[in-house]
């Protein structure tokens, strides 16, 4: 990122770069999604809130998450 873009990002004034005409297919499994942070937040809230999957699939997704807590050795 150019120094002026970094400064704008830190100031909260960096404008989005419209890349909708570009194809992310060159990255193969990139997903092909062009979105905003607000769009992503809307999707995450709907996903974890149970608005995208039926109850059985939502439970299957929650059950598949395995968080491992490891403490550093003393």
C-alpha cells in the first residue's frame, strides 16, 4: 500500500477501490466475492444468527466447531 493510502486508512478516510470489473478467478478458489465490510457483517450476523440455514444444518455447523484451549507451559 502506498504511504498516502496507509495514512488515509489510519485516518479513516480511505475510499474503497471498485474492482467489480476484475475477475478474481485467477486466484482459483478466491470465491469470486466482491463486497464491502458492511455486506460481510450483514452476512455474518445472518449466518451465526440462524437466518441462512435450517435448524438441523445450523446445529450441525455449530457442532462442527472445536475450539482447543491450550495454556503455555510454565
